[in-house]
């Protein structure tokens, strides 16, 4: 049951990362930094009109997005390692199940051990009786 559950979980692959978006007509060819109190780059404007399209995103939000990207890559690496460890544990557990599923040789079963013990007791008893009879018969002569 556990092996089936683990194999089902381990068979799932993580989703592929999103592919880059297609370029939009009229978008800016590159990123431009904008700073407060500093005149924007001249490549952004054609006179007083913007020469290309883009989105101005606050710097802190861009930093957060970059941090989330690094975080997601670290999680991916971490869980890839955990997945590898789980696969190894599943293989180890399957090997133990296979080993425990092997039939026990008859001589090692509890029933066989009881009969072997009884037989040993019988042999020892017969030998002890034979020795006693021999000793008694030798003393009688």
C-alpha cells in the first residue's frame, strides 16, 4: 500500500516553467531605469510623446519578483533532492518487502524447531537409558 502511494506520488513531475511571452508591437526594445528627480532617457520619447510602450513597475516590486524567482528555484532544487531521497527509500522498502516475502526454510520454522527439540530430547533420553542399562548390567556381573 505504501509502495503504491509512494510510486504514485513520485510519478508526478513538477510543471514546466512558463515560456517567455511573445513580443508586443510597439514595446520598448530594452529596459530603462527611471529615477525620481532625474530626466528619463531620451530614447523613451519622440519629442513629448512616448516612442515605445512599457510598464513602469516600482523598484521594490521588481526586487520582490526577483526574490520569488530565486526562492522558487531553491524550492525546486530542494524538492528534487527530497524526491530523490524518497525514491531511494521506496527502493529500500521494496527490497525489505521482497526479503520478508521470501518463504522461510522448513528447518527454521517454529513447528520444525519444536519437532527437532523433541527428537533431540528423545535421543538424549534413549542414550541415557542405554547407558543406565549398560552400567546396571555391568554391575550385576
